[in-house]
C-alpha cells in the first residue's frame, strides 16, 4: 500500500468516525470468505456500514480527530479488525449476536464499542449492548411515566362524579 493510498483510507475513516456517534470494533480473523460475505449482507440489510482496515490506519484516523476521546478503543486494535458504523447503537450488537447464533460460533468477537462517547471494551459487553434502549424508546418511556399521574387524577375525578351520583341516589332513596 502506497502512502497516498494509506492517506486516502485514513481520510475515509475520519469521515466515518465524524459521521457516526456509534461504532463497533470486531475481530473477524477466523471467519471464512463466505461468512464475511454473509456478515456484510446482514449489515447492509440493517443499514450498518462495515469497513475493514489496518489497525494502524484506524488508530491514526482516530488520533487525528481527537487523541484523548478514543483512548479506550486503541488497545482493542489488534488482529483482523472490522468496523461497524451505525446510527442506532443497538443494531450492530444484534447483528453480531444473531450471526453467532446462526453459525454456532464465537466469531465475530466484539473487541470494543464506542457509543455516544462511552467505550464498552470486551466481548462480555455484547449482551449488555443488545439490551440497550434507543433514544426514542427512552423518550417514549419518560412520556408514558409523565402521563401516568395525570391519567390517574382524571380517572379519580371521573370516579368522584360517579360516587357523588351514587350518594345522591342513596340519599333520595332514604327520603
């Protein structure tokens, strides 16, 4: 690879890291060409971009953006590395876990995930990442929680009208 080609790859990676707030660093070393193709198709179907690059070029791209922000990711850059870029922080984790179940294997292995400024290092974090809630899910839950007390008050007021009517009927009957 010439220096010009390396610089082009670094610029491409810098663009991807700047575009996406979420990316996963995975180890695809022992996967066959057929399995890699299957993984790429799964990523494409879920609108997740998959890029394979040399670790040194990935590190240079990250360092040129912000050398301190990505420090937790640097130590995961070893062996064969595939990067998964996504707007949805949960989607790559679901793809990896589904792919593992279908192939009955342990690869691709999660080396690290960078999600909205937080680094999740190690393959043991994959199950936690699959249960991650999206921003819209959290907003929906908060709105539901905020509406719940208001609904309770309204239903209590409505029940109060019924109770008042029942008391009035009993009073009329007693007279």
